């Protein structure tokens, strides 16, 4: 399982999302969209225009934001990596 997290430098939900992924031993790549406009445009395209961060993708599927990641975890969707 591999994840991509689009985040910003100052974003508490981004920090929490990364902590949850680390807890579940899921490797992730982080793109800070406030530092790279290309990555921001890519995030908009892949997330159907969602501008909020984090935007999280797991195995090329759009999960959504932090709340969506927590919901996926509660449903057991992050357990298959362990």
C-alpha cells in the first residue's frame, strides 16, 4: 500500500493524516502545495477541484481528506498493510 499526501506547511490535519499513515506502516510521499504550484494544480486535477488539504490518495485512489482517511481506517481499509 502506498499513499500520496498533498499538504501545506501549516496544517494540523495534514500532520494527523501523516501520523495515522505512519502508525499503520503505510509509506507515503508528501507534496507541499503551498511551496509548489505545479503540485497544487496536480492536486486540483486529481481531486476533482478540491482545494482543501490534506488530499490523500492510496494506491492511486482518491481517499479525500483527513476525516475520510479516519473513516477508511475505522472500516478496516488501512489494515491490509500489516
